[in-house]
């Protein structure tokens, strides 16, 4: 927590209470309209992954996207050896941008396996000056999610009480909590950000073994907090489109906005869902995470059948503002 902890906590409760009393404006993305709400990114991967991001038409024709049985499927090519830029996959960016809200992502399955680097995240323009919030992100055989903020200089979380969330801080190069969100922070690798690792298996095979679940992120004037619920644990108020975070208990991640991290570090956010392979993160730790499989790029290139589980199965994304 920042200084004057109790005052700020009380203010946050008031803000959330006001939100829950007011009528919500709900933007729903589901099988009826999902891909109409997103643009398909087809440029080279900014994270240097071995991936060929394809257009909507190509993705549809190759079976990389569909909306069967009220589910949204977003996958990767798992039939052909890859060539050129890399394995065919999808990266989509929402047509709308958002300034605060509650983001509820309900999914049954997410990409898993060696070489994969899937993410569900928010990002503003003129990166990193409008911020980035990585909600679901990890690589290779990772089982626990890490939720991370990336910002311009001037956003730290060192005063946040670890008792205010159930996860744990990732570590910097000195083995200390990585609480500096600045992409060029000292004692952190480039673009490491400030990340909190969940305390349960809610990522990759861990999530899929649970049959999926619901990620709910609250972004308001004083904080960004993240929750994960299994489908059986999902609060009724979320299911009823009247989310009340005051009743959800302790989040697994809590980031405070204020003197140490101004709220204007995060603005005009678009939702991004993508899957890349190897690249700056998954490729860098591939040998450690997946020993004996050769290079990451070669593995991804030559083993299409290993990517049958590299897909998202989404029930819906709802944004409450």
C-alpha cells in the first residue's frame, strides 16, 4: 500500500461501491459478434516471435478461427510445417478503446505447450506512455499466470502491502521484488515491468486442467486489481451482469495508482488477444523450460502436431464501464 493506507483503501471501496450502484454499460464480445469487434494484426511480431500473423479471411479459411457451439475458437496452424515468418497464428486488437472499467474474460481453454507465448492484455497508444496491462501471460510449460504492468518512467509499486493480494511479486536481477513498472527500470531486464504471479495453477495446462475459468480485472482511479475464479466459484453478480468487486475477497494481484504511480499512466486501452511462439521471452527460456528439444524456432517449425492444444476457447469477454 502507499502511505495513508487505510484512507486510500477506504477511498477505493467508495469508488467501487459507486460503480456497483450505478447502471453498468456492458460491451459484450461473444460467439454472436466476437470478431466484428476486433481488427486482425498482420505485421511482424513486435516481440520477435516465430509467428506469421494472418488476416481474418486467411484465419477463417485455414480454420484458425470459428464460433461453433457458442464458443469462440482462436488457434494456430497445427497441420503444416512452418516457413517464412513462422507458424500461422492470430493477433487481434479491439476496435474500441477503454478508460477504466471491469474486464471479465470467461474461457474454457488457452494455448499451452513448449514454444507458446499466449497473452490477453490491454495496451494504450504511444507505448509505453499510455501503459500496458498484461492480464494473462506466460510461456512454454508455465502453470501460474503473471499479471504485469509496463509503463513509462515514474510508476512503482514498492509501497503496496503484500497482504493486500494473494499472489507474489516476480523477482528482479538482484532477487528482490520487481516492483518498478518502468520498462527500463534499473536491476530489471528490458521491459520486465512489475509483475505479480498467481498462487494457483491458472495458466496454460494449469488453467485447462480446471476446465478454464474467469479472469476479472478492475481498473479504476485508484488501482488495478485482478481476480481469477473457476467456473464453479464465479460470483453470481458477475454472471448476472452486475459485478460487485466488494464481495469478491482478496485479489491475486493488486496495483495501486496514486503518488507512486499516477493514474494517467494508463489510458485509451485496447484489448489484445494473441499467440506468438519463441521470441524475446519464450525463446529465451526455451532450453530451460523444455530441455532436449533443440532450438525453439526449429521445434515450432518442424512439429505442427505439438500445437493442437495451442488454442483459445472463449465463452465471452465483457467490459463493464
